[in-house]
C-alpha cells in the first residue's frame, strides 16, 4: 500500500494508478487515503502507523525543582564555610608573616651571595692566622722549621728567662728546635697561657723528652715505646752500657708529647659554648644538603639547636676580633685564641661583647637566636686552626 495523500493537506494525489482506494484513520485522528500495491502487508502498515504516532506524541520529559529540598541540603553544608575561609586566609597570611620576618633577619636571597660570603670569611680567618704568628701543626711541629742536628752528641741544656711577648714557638725557633713539645715537656708546663714574663725555662739542645725508668724497663723497651734508636739514646745520654736502673732519668731524642697532652698544655681543649645545657646536634661539620636549596655544600662547623635566648660563652680564652652582622651568620662573634686558633659563633639573637674585649671561658658573649641564614634557634659554632676549619667536636671536652 502507498500513501497517496493526507486528507486536509494541500497535497494533491500523487498517483492514481487504480481507483481501488480506501481511507484509513490513524490513531491520532489523521486520515490517509491509500491504495493497494503489490506486496503490501498489514504488518508494514502497522509499523508505519506506530512511527507516525510516536513522532506526533514525542515531548521532552518534565524536570521538577523543589527549592526547599535544595536549601535544606545546602544548609547541611554551611558548617564547611568557616573552615574553607580559614584555609583560604590563614596560610597566605602566615606565609606573608614568615616572609616579612625573614626579610628582616635573613636578607640573603641569592645562593651565590652565600658562597661569596664564605670565601670572604675564610680569607679573614687566614688573615687572623697569619697575624697570630703561631703556626704549629697538630703534633706540635713548628711550620717552616727545618733545623737538623745529630743525635750522636750528648744533649746539653740552656736556661732562658721568658720575656714579655714571648711564645713557646718563638722560643723554640730561637733555639733551633722543631717541636714545641720539647720545651713544654721538659719544663712540665701545664698551660702555656700561664707562661709569664720572668719565668725561667730549661731548653735542651735537641728535640726530645725526659723519661724516668721504672721497674722492668730495659733500653730496648724504652726505645720501642718512643720509636727511637737504641744507639741514639745511648749516645745522647752518654751511656756505655744498656743496663738501666730504676728511677734513672733519660733524655729520649726526637720524642714528643701525645696530642691530648699537648692540646691540654696549649689550652686547646675547648669547652662547650653552651655549657652543660641539653642541646641537639642538627648538622655536623662537613658536606651536607643545604636546608634551603637542597644543594650539596660544605658546612664549616656544627649547628647546636637549643631554645631562643640561651646564653653563649666563649669556648676558650682569647680576644674578640670581630663582632657584627653577616647575611649568612646574622649576629656573629669571632674570637682569636692565639696559637693559630679562632672560633666563630653565629645566628645570635643578641651580642654581649665588643671588639678587642678580652674574654675567658666564663665570659658570656651572646644569646642563641635564629638570625641570618637560619631555619630555627641554634648556635653555629666553627673553629679554625691556622685559617683552616677544624671539626669542633674533636676539640670540645
């Protein structure tokens, strides 16, 4: 069947091949004039009728809005608004406050500036070392001395009266000795800083130390103990036989004090600048990751974390040679201890000493703070020996 035309439309009959036409009423009230054609079936017509009906009856689904329900649900979320406001306002405010404080206490902004300041500091320490006039190695050897002598001749002794301005190394050089251990050991000096003008010293003609024999000693054991030659010991002491008697006093050529004894005599045993107050080691001396940039850098000293305002004392007696402000160390103090040693105290909240002030280990020189390139209250403590960094942990007793 073909649809020829719709009743009521302006469309004329399209085909009129056969007069056998019928009217059909569609479900929506529309009438169609149709005629039979070959192969027509009622199933096809029914399908077409459903399609037309669906097209005519299609409409968008209705969406119902309930304002009260929406407001009720929103009301349940109102308690989140204060928290959202806090998280939106507080973090930026805190960040601005920290930035403001850092701008006042930590003006360092460029990494290169930090490196440049370290270089300047190292040059300054080298200058102090050169001006101190005390160039002694850790084992007591005097830098730059190449005095040579024979251990084949018996040792002789001279007497010397200390003059104002004298130092152990200076006196040793005057008598062509290579190691300060000799004068310190022979004269049983406990503290060279207590060496006053007018004191009389015994000075041997060669480097070495006295040794008093005890029961069971032999020349072989004594020679082994001091890594000395048996022949040299016999020659220097003008001995013909190797037999020793208890209590015999021998001069051992080339012998020197152990480092602990020497350091104690030189006054190089530093005391803790924070005394016995509990503190925490937050950074050792050596290579580490920079706390701000993460870049691997050498840390010349130790960081001793403790509460703000804790008193800082001089680690050893000496003279304040620098007292000021640094982009790296904030408020800092440098003390020259003579004998080639200097110590630096950084990040102070307040300085309590002045340049050229003589200090002792009981002198309060400042208060712990977090000024300069710092992440929190702590003391940065550095020790220099002849212009080179020494790990303070090896010196603090």
